[in-house]
C-alpha cells in the first residue's frame, strides 16, 4: 500500500507544512537495484585510539567503496573503536565523529567497530557497552535516511570475519536496518575461490517456507537473484499463488504443510543433494487478548510459528540434509522482543524463535558446521499491514528512526546476507529489520 505521507513530505508544500507542524520528515530510502548497487561516494575510515583487531583497512578496502582518511561528503563512516577500554577513551569516539557527522551524505551509513565486553575487565566492559547506547542514540539523530550500527569483533581477532557484514551494512541492501548490534564469532570463511559478488549463492540450494506471497516471496526472489536454486514451500491451499511465484523465479514449487509429521522427509526428498540454506518464514497470526483467546487459537500459532520450526530443524540437521557450511535463517518479530496487545500467542512464538537461535547457533556450528540466525521484522508494508486501521497503521510507520514502513525486500536482503558463504562469523544473531523501531528499543 502506498505511503501517501512519505510522498507528501517529498513535495515542497508538504515539507513546509510538516516542518511547521513539527511532524516526522521521512527521507525516501535508497535500496539496492542493478543501477544503484552501492552507495555513491567514499568511505571515511576513522580510529578512536589504537585498534584491538587486525586487518581493518584491508577489510574496508573490499567493502565496495573507495576508502579515504579525509573527505567533505562521505557516503559512509567507519569508526574503529575496538581499542576503547576506559571511560576516558570514549572521549576519542566523540572527538572522531563530532566534526564529521553532519557531513554524512543523505542515506549514508555509520558503522562503529567494537569488541565484546570483557567479563574479566569491568572498565573495558563498561566502555564497550557504552558504545551500544551511543550507537542507538546516534541512529535516532542522524535523519535523512541514514543508519548507524555497532559491529563487535572478538578482541585480538581479525577484521576478515567482518567482511560480509561490512559489505551488507555499507550498501543499499541494509536500507531499513539501523541501531543494531551485531556480535561476530572468531570463525572465518573457508579459503577457496572468491564468490561472485553479483551472485554469491551460485551453486547453493535454498528452501524458503511461506514463499507464496509477501516476505517469503521476496526472500525467494532475492536468493534466486543472488544465484541460488530455490525451492519455494507453502501450504497446499496456496498452490496456485506458490506456482506463480516459483515460475517467475525459475524455482521449484513444493506445496506442503510445514506442520505435517512427514514434512522434514518430504523436504529432504525435494533436495536430494542437500540444502545449503533453510529459511523458516512460514507463520500465522490468530490475534485476541488472552482472556478471550480459546486454546485452539493459541495452539495453532505455536504449532506453525515455533514447534514446526523446531521439529523440522532438528530432523533436517540430524539427517544431514543441511550441508556443512549451510545456513539456517528463521523469522522472529519485534513482537517477540517488545510484546504486543492481543498477540500473546504470536509474541510467545516469535520470542521462542529467538531462544532457538541463541541456543542452537553455537552447537549447530560446532556439530554440523551450520550457522543459525534470525531476522526480526518491524512494520513491513504487506497485505496484512494494509488491513490495519488507518491510525494504527500510520503509528506503525512513523514510530521508528526512519519514520516509514519497510518493504518485504528489506527483510529479504538481510536473509540473503545471513545466507552468504562468507557470513561464517555471523551466528546466533537476531537482526531487527525495523528502521530502529521505538517498540522494544
């Protein structure tokens, strides 16, 4: 559904009126297209004190942007604050960014590099945790469609592990991601032939559940765009729409109820050579306040959104269907982080996904060589949100740092980043794709 307010603020009379009334000023977001695959302008590399990781300059050189030490109009700014270990050291963060933050180009990116707070050094832990509050606040100040993130690289580690993350965050693909903290592991991609930047999933097989429409269809489309062979799964009742989506993408349609007892077996049969990427996107809502919610509405949401995900994941991992080096990406929600009136069942199921990711991620990597992550969408413009009453819909759109709703492709781009072979160090993470929503912030 068209965002008429966003269109209005893009006109001269609209800008004048909304400024006079003190209303939000959303900037149109620049997303990835074939014509605009990267940000326009240089990347300004700054350092706060001494770096605590190696290879930052080399990692940035492979970000796709020209790296400079000084510029009047950067498209992106990366501040290496990994060496900040005291409260006084935070002054270096201010000193580095204060003079340049206003010069950031519209739609620009700021990425602060930090390290994991130490359990053994409370001074370092305090300083590094302070970066999180700093980044989340700066994300609410920058405006003009710009975003701010914190990436934690293990102290003493190599920035090589952050390359896929930096490419994603410093590109138009991350347009609706802001105020996020991404904590990397020490794992690095297995040496081998470099992936084609235009098709990093070439030769990989991906299965997407709930792929007939909405976010699932967008995920299938982006994975196919990035070179994957896609198997699109949805309930038999959506067969016609599923087949249209699959035909458009050159994908394989798999009409299947993910809650069926034999679902994992049928998925395995559809992917005889194994799955490299498994995306759990299927989900339902059965909203009602708890006092008015019958048991069947509770049970159906838990079964589809959580129990089927747990069951299928366990069975596919145990059977070796998900190949070593594979990726599991599940769909959570900011409702699972912040809660929502009338959605105790839905919020419980999505919070359960977060628990799954945090628990299974390290073990799946150790035992199977598979990473497990999740996206947590906020207000995304879909048929479901178009049916929300007007004033609630407008509140959902404006209550974030970018003052607008996201698009299904924003979620899909995040999933595709998790799915990349080079994202080995990204594990156990829950990425909010919500424009830095004020809910649960």
